[in-house]
């Protein structure tokens, strides 16, 4: 499917969806046309044979590159559908006893990826109730668009978020921002990204005091950082922080 952040995504009818650390992959042979992006801004399209230290691209003309210079792999077929993928997760907890509680959470993400760009849609919803009384009901939808300048620097021309949480008195909250991201660390075991930029936020409140505004618009600063560490072959540590 793709290679991003040193993780190879693979899918088949027999094995299902799998991910592999790039350092653990010995050989790759693709049956369909893929697009690669190399150090120096070089891109190429064709079927791939990756073995040893070389990357062989079998397109209109045969091209060879160094594996160490390979940054990303994405679907290279002209069909738009080949660039899209997604996941849906649904979880829940049910407890019965002196106190009856129910918890639901829903998460979905849809990605459109090329060798030099990434468009991501994410949805996260939570619903909790205790003794048939709602205690949590919130929904967050985000869209981000990243353009890669090189192996470490990328631009985020678009960041948008919709948020609703009636228990925080937020009927609707919309944020739009743009920014720049940079990979501070990139090793086979660790990845550390930081992203920041200016934006604007508009909030609609459910209820307000008589002399307060129901709608507030304010400048915003959006910042986030993500750290991923492979502790062992079977354990990863991920830390995300944003404001």
C-alpha cells in the first residue's frame, strides 16, 4: 500500500492488513505500479523491485536508485481510488451492578496519499452514560493536508477541526490553521515531529450569561508534537500532544 515514516503498509486477501518496520523488510516486489520519492526531490513511477541496497523501478524506462535515499512509496496508478485507504474502529464498555455504565467510542480515518503529499480525515466520537444519565457526549472531526518539501520539512497548508461537547458548553467550535512541520529525529527506532502555525477559531456556546456573547471569534496558535519509539519488536510507545 505505502511506505511512510519508515513503516511499510501491506494488504492482501490471505494475510489481511499488516505493517512492518522498514528496517525489517528484506525485499519488496510490487505487482502494481507505485510512485517513489527520493532524497533530492527525485520521483519515479513503475513496478518496484527492492532488494539489498538497490531500488529498481520498472516503468517506461528502467531506473535504479539507492535504498538509503528512499523516502516514501505510494500508489502510482492513474486511478484515483488507488490513492485512498481508511480504517474504522468501534469500542465499548458495559458495566452492570450497583452502578450501570455504558461507554462507546468511534474512530475513523481516511487517507489520500501520493509520494509527496498526504490528505487525512479523522473522526473521533465518545459517548458515556451512568444509570441512564449521559455523562459524556463529544465529537471531533479533523482534516489535515501535508506537502513534503524534503525528508524532514513539510508544509501544512490546511488544518481544520470541528468540535462539539455539550458538557463543556460547546455547541460548535471550528478551527482553521496553516503551519510548518519538521522532523526533529528520524531513526529506525524513533520518530519525532513538531508542527505549528497561526489560525483562527470560532466558538458557539450552548448557554451564556445575559451580558456574554453566544459566539466568539479569536486568533489561534496551533501546535502539536508526536513521538514514536519502538521499545521492542512487540511494543511501541506513542506520545501525542497538541494545543
